[in-house]
C-alpha cells in the first residue's frame, strides 16, 4: 500500500496511491490526514488496504497523481530523529573536519533530533539564504513508526515500523563545526528536510525490506548527472530496529515518529572510501563524502557545495525500473 498527502492546509490531505504512482483516490472518509491514520492505525489500516485494492481495480473514483502536487506525506511530524547507520559516511565526514571517530561509533548509534514542524514536499525548493553556509544534500531512507514503548528491544522495534520512504536531509556543512564545538549538537546547520512523494508499507517492498534494512540502489542525480548509486542494504552497520530501540531507550515514541538511516554510503569493493560513478564507482549520497575523497586523493576538495539553481534528484527504482516512492527533486533557491 502506498500513501501520500496532497497539499492542503498544514497537514495535507491523505490519499491512497496506485502501485504505479499514476493514480490516487481520496481517503478522507477513513482519515483526513496521514497522522490521523497513524493515530488510529488498527482501525484505519484495513480500510486503507481495501481502498488501495479498489483503486488497483479502478473500482473507486480516482484522479491523476502528480508528484509536484504532493506535500510531504507527513508535512508536520511529532518527532524526526536521524541516525548515522552507515559508519563509512560518518568516518569520511569526520575526517573532512579533522575530527577523530571514536570506536564506540561501531557499536552505539549516533543520532540527532531534527526539525519536524515543517517537512518539505518532494518538489519544494531548498531555501538557501547564503551560499557560503555550504549547502549539502543527504540521500537517506526513513521509517515511520506507530506508538513505541520505552525500552523496546531492537527485534520488537521492527514490529512498530508502519511506513518506509526517502528523505533529503539537507545539511549546512560550513555551520556544523562551530555549532558542534559548543557541545549541544545541530540546530542552525540542519534546516528543513524533504520527504519522498509517497510512503509505503513494508509488505509492499517484498524481499527488499529484510532484516530491518531496505535493499536496493538509491539513485542520486546532481544537475541531471549521475552522482550516486549506493545500495541502501549494504554497509548499514545499524538496522532500523537498532535505531528505533536506541531512540526509545529513555522515552516512548508516539505514532508518526520519523527515523532516518543517515546518509547511505558504500565502500568500494577494494575497501576504499568510494569512487565517483564516472570512474566506475558507486558514487556518493552527499557532497561532503566526495570532497573528503578528493582531499585524500588530491590534497584538496574540488566539488563545490550546492549553489542557487542546482537541482538534486533522489529516487529508488524497482526491478522493472519503476519508481517505488516517487522522486525527491529539488532546486536550490534564494530566500524569497
């Protein structure tokens, strides 16, 4: 089952979307918003599934689904916490700012609390007031949970995953070092993130959702050129069960909590930090990684951070080259 929110007020209007992403039908009579459905999932899920099946058989009123008209599936979320499950990424970005990586990062997840009061839609621009802040994309996987009790085990945590999607976790790299040096973590350096047009239930993904990981190539394009094609199920040190349990160690999580994987990152087959797609590698899911590799290989970073007018596209295709979640496609724009 695939769910989306069309732009309507602050919390969107819940719709069910066809598997091919071509059609939608209104779910208002079941739940007005996705958050409302998650709050009453036991009642709403079976009804939404019946509606989804009716949509596939053209047995209900339907309209063309246009990703440009979609809001974030959860335009406002009670909680958005992002992990760093791909330790290769953590090692590279810390190396870029000459910060040592503790050994505990391999056994204890790193996580930050993001801004969830205004999640960007998949075609919304990336607002950037100052290019000197070092605007970077970060292509990631997210899950949405129902109510999660405090102290849940990593195994039990996976039973609370209700939906899966993609996120562009925008970072302002040049603001990070000064902010982290204060000892409190990210605030100004982490502006609004953008979510994929649709979120899907785990069963919709078949064998791609396995062991608390989403397996498959996460395609990243920068200004129309292939930038990254890392496999989200490879080199993921911490699965989503572990990430959820980490967040829930000292607090319960309410339905609608969004948890991110961190930037998807693969090492080369030879164990190296990764090569650009143009050089036969899997590329990168953020600019900071390629800048670090350039510094390692050639002594200085060459790839610039995002500028006004740059366009980012993030997507995952199925085995028949059809989009699973729709595409996040954003252009960096100056503040209006």
